[in-house]
C-alpha cells in the first residue's frame, strides 16, 4: 500500500507549519523524514493520521483520494501511527489500552479483552517484544510503553505505518530491536514513514530521505548522504557533530554521595548503596541501560524520591531530605528525564515556565504580587540567549516543539546561581542543531567550574562529554572509568560484564 501527499498546507495564525508539501511513500519502503524540531514533521503526520485538518492539499492511498478527518478514517484507510508522546491511559492495562476505541462487549455486558491479550502475546512473540498484556501502563518503563504503542499499530494491521520519533525514549539495544522490526515490516510490504533526529538510524534503515525545513521540503536525498551533509541541510548551516571538550583543571569534590539507596513504592531497593564524588569543573556521566536505577538516582539527588537512605553532601552540607524547592535553591539545577511530566507546566505560558523556581523572588515578585512586566521582559532576554523559537512568550509552553521546550527548561535552570547541574537524558528527542546547543551549554557549565552529573543512555553523548563515566547495573555503580574507554568496553560494562566476568 502506498501513500501520496499533494500540496499539504497548514497554518496556525500567521505561522505556516506546512507549506505545500508533496511526498510519496511506496509499499515495502522505509521513507525517513528529517528536520529540526518545529520544522513541521509532526504536524504533517498528524494531518495524515486525522488529528489535524489541512488547510489545503490531498491525501491518496493506493491512488485513491482519502477524506481523513479523524484517526478512525486513517485506520480504515490502513494508516497507523506511533506518536512521539505516548497516547496511552496510564491507569489502564496494556490490553485495555489496545482495545480503546475498538471495544467489544461480551456476555453479561463485560468488556471482552481476551482477543486483545492473545494478539498482544502473538505480536510480542513475532517481533521479540516482551510485554505483559495485564501490566498497568504507568508501572512500565518508557521503553516498554513505546513498544505498547507499536504493538497497537501492528495489531490493527496498518499497511502504512508512521513512526514519529519512535527511538527517542529507547535504549541502544531497544533501538536495534526496533530497527530490525522495521526491516521485517518492510519485507512484509508495509510502507513506513520514519521520523527521527538520529542520523545514524536513518542511514542504517532508510530507502529514501526527505528533508523538511521551516515547513517546506528542501531536499530528497539517498541514505548514502553523509551525516554532516544531512545535518547541514536540516539546520541550514554547518553543524558541529562532535563537541569541543577542552582539557582543563578539575577542582575539589562538590557533590558527594555516601551509601545512597532508593526504594520504590513496593519497597524494592532500586538504587543500592551508591558512592561517588562529583568534582567542580567535571562532567561525571552515569551510563547504563535504562531501568538500572539511573532515573531514581537522578530524582533522589534533587529530593524527588520519597524512600531514600544514606548521605548526600553539597559543598559539605547534607541536602538529603530537603524539599525540592530548597534543593534547587541550595544550588542544584535539574534538567529532568521527561520535560513534559517533570520539567514544564503545559498550561502555563512560556514566560511563566521560565520562572517556576524563582516566582516568589525579586525582581519577579514583591510580596504576593507578581510583576507581569518583569516576567515578560526577562523571558524575552532568555528567548534571545537560548534561541527559543516561538511566536510569543505569552503562548502556552505546550505550543512549542520538543527542542524548544527543552530550551525553556535549560534556560530556566541555568539562569540562576548553581553549583551542580543534574542533566537527565538532556538531548532525548532533539534534532542535531538542538543537541549541539545543549552540549555547548553543558560544557559551558563544566568550564565555568560547576559540577555536571549527566545521565544518558546515548553512548556517543557520554563519550563526547564526560571526564569520567560511572556505569550503573542493577542499581549499583559497578565501575567508574575514564572517558578514553572504548565504546565496546563501555557497552560490555553496561551489560554487567566487568573484567570479562558477568556481575551476578
């Protein structure tokens, strides 16, 4: 089944998100779409899937004109979509999420989800997924939640499958599994639209590449095009894919963890007596396959976890047990793993999000009164300094692209006095231009003498930024190595292999 778009145009006020876009995706082909955050890629796919209505243009499936005004129309036409931000109900089970919108009532008026359970098990087996149909979605790691989205599309036999940033939340191993799944779907004749910012993935699996910049198709190229050329076409300028990390003097320990442990709500110890020292002017990266305690450790350091034991010293002062407010004002900046859930208040304006941790302090506030003028003026300064692309600082932050949302978080956290930056998956889902910006800011904090604790599942990022690397496995730091470690050695450590012996 093939998909063709002709002259798709979509505007939001004075902003043109899609400008007369033409695109053709053949059956049994993987067609990658590249572009910066905010280039219009997701808008285009939301039109194809019926979540948005184009101002003009036509959609054809197998040469037949389609009238797609809602997702059910797309599904009927054989179009499925896996969204960048999960479209799942957290308190429902996997099976309940799968049948949502396709409910069948069995005997005695009870929802029949037995068929969904069987289908989930079959698809999981066929494609090497390990997903429990009865698991509650909110209890699953983000990587597994992503697989639930993919399973849902596969179960309803989509012949055109849109994957919108599907690897943004996956570990390297899970990404490899997904790329294999895509190749298998391709062999079975599925037409795949693959939206990603990861150039290596595109060159590994794509048959064709279309590049969109500021709402327009600017090039159609082959996968043999170099990563540097692809990046330049996406951004419209030369992009430094390898950050320049200068050698410099590293100071004394500024953040010290002693026997730091974290238990989850069920009482299981997910971080086990962690010990480390983060020094001033150093990037200490915490590497590991997702789900080995890194997320809980990052949250514990800013006192977002409830069940924490041990000691955490910032400049010699105990900070474990402080409120999140006091932690931030003690000198910790925090870029959370999920900007959507923990970094921003989506209904607040961009200007308001930029002062979330300073809203009660001068010059923004006087007593209980907030100065809207000062808030707006300071926001405009941050917009210029951090290159946040928007229409107005008074718009809701939810209107921004992923990369610009991340810039709002970074601008807020780094626009006050800090001693330590905790950066958790800071470039997840970002394009090459935004990644370059984030890396420069992280290294800028390091070079200014602050300590940076970087949590990342991206090996290239870890090796490019870190002065030392702490590898976590099953809740423990099993080794701390220098940044000159090879990618192969680091990968083995992340799998729990130390000195060629597996950690039990």
